[in-house]
C-alpha cells in the first residue's frame, strides 16, 4: 500500500491485544521509566502508573490506542509525576540512570537507505567498542528509517552528585561530550537524542505509526547482513506500507494553481516599486530565537521541484512541519519553530537559503513578504496556500513552537495545531508594510 496506514481504534486494539507481547526485559527496571504514546487523534498520553511489563502497558492504553509508543531514556525515582525541565514550581526529579542512545536515520524509507544506515550503525558500534568503555546492549530497527544503538555507561561519577539539578546537568554534559566525539569521528548520529536526559525513544515491540512496521531489537549478527536478507522477518501490521527498494521521487499530492508569472513595472524615473506586507522571522517575546520563513530560491526549479528540495533540506535538519504558499512567481516556506539563532545559522550554510541566512546573520532576523504585491493601486499578485508537509520531522524536532508564527500560519489559511512541546514567544507576529523597488 502507499501512504501511511489507515489506523483505527479497533485495528490497533486487536494488534496489541492479540499480537506479540511487548518485551520490557531489556530495561533493568521498567517501573523507573516513563511511558508515553501518541493517540490517533493527535494528543499525547503519559502513563499515570508505573509500568512493570508489556501486559500492564497494553492495559494502560485503554480507550486511547496508540499510534506511536515511546519510553524515556532516563530512569527516575518517580517517573509518573515527572515535571518539565523548566518547571520551577515543582521539586526537581531524581535522575537514577540514563541510557546512552545513538539514533541513526537515513531518509527516505526504503531498503537502499536503510542499508546505508545499517553500515553506519556497524561503524558506530566498532567505534564504541574501540574508543569508549560503554557496554552496548543492543541495536534495534526503529520501524522506519534507521536504527537505535542502546548502551550502558559504567561511569557513575555524575550520579554521585547529591543535588538533583546539578546531577542532571552533569549527565547531560557527559553525554554531550560523548556525542561531540562521535560526530567528530564522522558518525551520522542525531545531534539531539544522545545528550537529552528527557528524551523518549520508540519502544521495541510497538508499531511505527507512519509505516506499520514494528520497532524491533535485532538478534546478534543480524546487523551484519544486508537488509533484504532479514527485513521480511520483521513484524509488521497487515496495513503496513511496503518498503521500496530505492527512494521514491515524489511528493504528497497537492494542487498548485499555475498562473502566468507576474511582471512588475518599475518606473525608474519616479522611483516606484511595489507595496506588500512583510513579517519578521524573529520570535517576538524571546531574546534570540527565530523561525524559518523564506522564499525558496528560483534556481530550485518550478513549485513542485522547489517544495521537494525544500522538504529534503528541512527533513535533514529535523525541522517541521512546513507551511507552503505560492504567489504565481515563487514559493514561501514557513517553519513555525522557535530556534536559537546561533544554532540555526550553523545549519543554514548548507541549506541553500542564502538570502534568509545573509539577513539573519547581518540583522539577527529576516523580513519576508507574506502578501501579494500592490503596484499603482492594484494588486499584481496574490499569495495562496499550498499545503503543510513534514509532520514526521515535527515529531523529531526538539525546538519549541513559535507562537507568533503559528498565529501567522492560521491567518494565512494554513493552521498548524501544536500536538506536543512548549510554545515560545508572544502571540502577535511582527508585521510591517514595506515598499520594495
């Protein structure tokens, strides 16, 4: 089948009630971990009880069957009432342990890219063995585009810190140092997962909601074999998507009303240009956070080609979702996330959004046109919504939502409802009227 599986409460209930038992024995103490899942309607559920077995977890699903199920990489004294990292109104939680997790993804979902990820996982496993004291527990197939390498760190020095806040900071710093070493060694690991003590990862034995394939701990020796030799033995739902051999070259279906390009007449002797509305990329109400809002370069091709390339760029940066608009000339992309400016600039150099990068680097933000153009009292072009893409990247995105740019998407006809995560900034976007020549 093509497209994501068409799940229902009943199909998922039958799967988890009658299918393979979810095995939690790889967790030293499952009751110390937090379990979370995303329901079919979108909202996330955090288990309000301690989970000791796969059977008790399935019972906890009750009437809100999960599309995706996750478990915390950390174990806590009280995982049930775990406050948010920045919650100053509750006592800081007691961190007891933290698994070392490396996440390797090779997009899109296909056998050839998964084989690339498999080879990368083997090289990373060898690096772990040769250069660290980590005890590798297992490698799991995520059910999607890659693998998770799970290890234990015998170094418990950070956990001797009695202050819970300093202890968690010390563990984060240790993991950050380890991640930096892995990246410097050339391993294509996710730059967010490893050092995050509040991270959740997909739970082995559960279905990947976007593919229908089960996240699976691989038996010893299986990772050395080509994907085609063992992928047929991986559990998958009968609604699961097929895994193509090579990357499909296509976009989700959306309509673009092609219009003749608008040629603006500029009277040099009178200095006339065009008038439009522009919005700032700065997340109003924050000090140094920026959303991505930029017109895609003309050299990226026609609208479909431009959107296709943009999605590859944003997906590789784990940024999403992305709202797209079209005015007859070009495509506007909006990623309503509040991203630290320095972090964003460090990744923009390879993205190809040169104008947006230049203005952000020079002025700390960028202005982008969000309306048609008015010239000589008449509107010469109109901005129309195309679609919103990249919801899967949204699940991986670690940055909070940008309140003003969520409001902007709503106003321009492409509303995005934040399913999970913090929201930063004030509601009102920074908009101005500008004349361009």
